[in-house]
C-alpha cells in the first residue's frame, strides 16, 4: 500500500463522486491533507450538517432546510403558475434568470423506460395533486430538449389535458452566439415555431 489506510479510504470515498476518478481523488485528498486542520474540519462539518439538515420541500420537492423552501414561502410569488423542472440544478438555472416569479415542481428525474424510470419513479402524481388542490392555472414545462425530456413533457401534457390548466413549455431554438448555419434541423424547427415579433 502506497498510502496509509485513512488516506487511502478518503481516496476511495472521493473516487465514488461523479466526475472524479482515482487520480483526481488522490490529488484532492493530498490537497486536503496539506490544508490547515480547521479548514478540513469545516469542510467535514459542512458535509455532516448538509446531510443532517437538507431535505425536500414538502410542497415543491426542491432542497430545503425546513418543511418548505424559501421560494414556496415567498408571498411575492404567483401561486397559480408552476414551473416543472427535472432537478434542483435546473430550478437554480431558471431562478438565476431573475424572470420567473411563480413556484416550482421538481420531478427528480425524467421518464426513461430503458433505465426503468417510469411515472412512479418521478414526482408526476404529486404534480397532479398540486394542480387539483392548489387550483394551478398554468404549468410551465422547463425540461431539457433531450429524448427523455421530450418524453416527460409529452407525458405530462397528455395527463394534464383533462384538467382546467394551461400547459406551456420553454421556447427552444438557436442559442445566443451560435451561427445559424450550424443549427441542426430540430433546433431550427423549434426556433421558427417560437419566433416573436420585434
């Protein structure tokens, strides 16, 4: 063994994190070993506290430190407009725009029958319950334009068609800075369908 067992154990644990292989984990572990003890203990304490205190919001299923997240508790938000996102990272991206002022619903996944992920594995039934209970007027589907995202959006739109709710989706198209000649057929189709007057 090259490293003492406590260091080797840390390397093994770090290597399990997404995007880190054994070399990256070793580099990170050696970096932490060289840091002042109080810095490393603070990191360890923050990991422990995160695991103990962060849970899912009982309303939207975003991460929260209490029963309800800050967004769901914000009285300035439009409670009749709900943006459906795949995960908390997607929610953070929509929120960073500073434009959306409704509430959210986090699915924690997308439909993928090949991977064994069906409607019961994501929070679709919770969304239906919210639409019924909270008299939601609009459901905005902010799902990635991938095969799984499209399948999930289509499924949700289909099951909501019998409800008195407007179902919308994010406009897709040519991103800023991209030359039109490099856009694929589906991107160009979406851009033309979502065109707006100037």
